[in-house]
């Protein structure tokens, strides 16, 4: 297939692009490089330096490409920033997606894989969270992801554009074969922050609260290796094309790790002290978040292969230590 990967130069996008190339698809990466990196591009994939807010550029790209499918990974993702700058997230995530959908509709592209987020669920009412859990996002980022899913559902109904919406918590790790070198820019997630501290880029890291109702008092989260995430994108595209049916699925390891567990494992693997300071809780941080991936396993035959904490940290350290 010929696939347009929007946001394919980013951290997750580059791994997704590599997965599609590995299984024999033709890929074009469309990215404005605002957070993506040229070093995350591959010689086998065409690259178009474009922006989802430039509708003529999108239309020209889709017109000239004869694409079978689109993978959409171009949304901003910092939950905290979204609460301070909702205008930025409205413009990029919502308006940008409308441009993508309209361009796809005009040029008859009928399949879209959307990299969504488990932030659409909000405060967990039960664990592990499954796809039937109420969607009550607690930050504006999660709201924009949920709105995108609603747009996708309408374009499915009105324009027969089939979609797979993939909801996941914390993407982590780096390519297990070491082929992706570009590091995340200004990361906010735990593992890259730990890696930057281990490298000395940060003097110390912060642990936001140690008085939660968990085994060691620190928050527990579900981490998924980015290679597992990439395979989920490929399998979900196969599903919607084969079955002519849209799906919403969680991708998760179903195993929760506390901040302390992640930090101690990182200290062991890196051999670095990794200074950490305990500070106050962040607003809106639940004690535990884990996702059920039963539907992904059943429908897609997907399974997390690399999402144990040792592999997550080892592949991250391999990338950062270089």
C-alpha cells in the first residue's frame, strides 16, 4: 500500500514509519518539523515538508500521491500546556484534523489510522480501563483527542472514511534495533526525563507526590514500548481495510509501574545516580492508570512484546547514552 504518514518525523511517527516500511509498504512522510527531526527520516520514504494548516499543500500532496491510507500523528500532546494554551491545541489538533479529513474526502482516501490517547477517559472509574469506560477528559489535550474521534465518526458515517482510533497512555522506549536516533525535544513524560537526568542534561528530576494510595506512594502508569505501538498502527490499518469497519481500541501493556519502580530500574540499568526530588502532587494526577488491551488482542491479534520495564529503559538508554 501507499501510505501518507502525517507527523512521521516525530518520536512516535518515526517508529510507525519504520514499521510500515519494514512490512513492505510505500510511505510518504508529511511533517512541518516543529517537533519532528530530519534525522528521524528514512531514505526509503519520500519526505514532504508541509503543514496541516496549509490546506493547498495537503490537497496537492494527496492529489499527487494516490494514497491508500493516512496515518495521523500530528497532534500536540502536552497535557499541562494544553490547559494554559487551549488556543494552540484548538488550532493544531482540531482545525488541523479538519483539514486532513477534508483533503482526504476530496481525494477519495478512505482509510485513516489516528493516534489518539487514553487521556480521553479522564479520572478512572475502574481499572484496567477498557473501551467502554466513560470519556470525561480532565485536560484540554484529552478533550481535543476526543473531539477528533467524534469528527472521525461523522466522516465515517457521511463520507465512508473508515478509521482506527488508538488510545494509549505512555509511549516509551526506542527502536529495539537501534535505527532511530533523534531524541524527543523538551519531553514531559517520565522516561525521557529520567534519561535526560541520567545523561546530565537535567541536574535532577521531580517526583510529583509520594503519598498516593499505591504500593510505594508514587503514581502507577501503563507504559507501552513504541515498537509495540507501531505494530498496533499497522495491524489496525489492515483490520479496517479488510473488514471495511472503523474501530476504537486501547493499546496497553496492562501492567502498571510506579514512578519509584521506573526510577530504580533506570538507576540499575544505567549505573547512574539519577538525582530525584520529591515535590507536591500535580493537579489531576490519578494514583493509578492502566489500560485493558483485550479488544486489540482479539480483533488485531496484537500483543505487547517489548513493554517490560527493562526493555523500555534499555532501549531508551541505548538511544540517550549515544
